[in-house]
């Protein structure tokens, strides 16, 4: 995965535009009025290790070994799962991922900016995280599960994977009770900007 500069100066204008907005702390959603850029004052950041505050409950820890993590092997399915459209996936609040935004993610995936981090169980896709990787930052857009605890397992495996690869930031965007159980903390925009700024120049591989 190249440093963010590769995408900030990408020859594809759409990829370049998206990368520059995300590098500035914004993110895309479609709440029924078309694609729009959003930002929030408090940003949810996932600790990459237990030493940094990642919380893994005892039962969840036992479950983790049953999930096999993979990267970018089922991107379209993960997008569908995050929208609640994948057979067996739980109902989701993924209405904000409109057809237009789903197509954009597919385009960005082809350019190397958008990725799927998946967990598989018994040879079947159990859950996953959809996100963008810019330098040493992974901005998680959405997650889903088809098996109990699969979305949590995906996020925990993703944190470990990113840490091992030299990433320094896993951004979950908006805090919620589900994330809080994993030790996800909310930080202010200034602190987030500093973390993002330090992560962008890193030349690491997903």
C-alpha cells in the first residue's frame, strides 16, 4: 500500500478527489439527498492493541480462533453485507450506502483505495469491514455479520492486522454502544487530525 500521496495525486480525478477529502478528515454518506461530505467533532478510534485499550471479552476471545481473516477476496459481498443485501446478513442501517455510493466504492476498490477485510468461518463469509486505506490510516466505513460476533471478530482481527503491518490509525468514524464494548474511544477533531496527519505519510502494505 503506497503512502497517501499516491492517491492524493492519482491520475483518476474521482479517486484523487475522494482521497483528498478523506485526508482532510471528511467522509462520504448518502442520507437520501445524494452523496455528500460529512465531518463530526468527535471521532471514534479503535485501539490497535489490548495494551492501547482494545477490549476483548473472554467469550469473544474464544470465538476469534474460529474466524479466518482475509483481505480483498470478497469485496462486492462485503459491500452488499454492509447494505443488508447479502443473504444471511443481519438487518443493517446501511441505507446510507446508496447504489451510487456502492458503485463508487467498487471504483475506488479497482483503483486500490477501497478494501474489504473479511472473516470466514467454515469456508463461508461470516462478516467483514468495508473501508479505505490511506497511508497508515484505515478508515472503516461500515461492517456487517452473518454469524454471531463476526463483525466484532472482523474489527479485532483488522486491528491486529493493521498493527502488524505498521498502520497507526483505525478510524471507525462515529461512536456507538457496539464499538464501546471493544474499547473504542472518541477523540476530538484536533487530536484526530494529528493522528491522521502522522499516518498519511507512512508507506505500509495492507
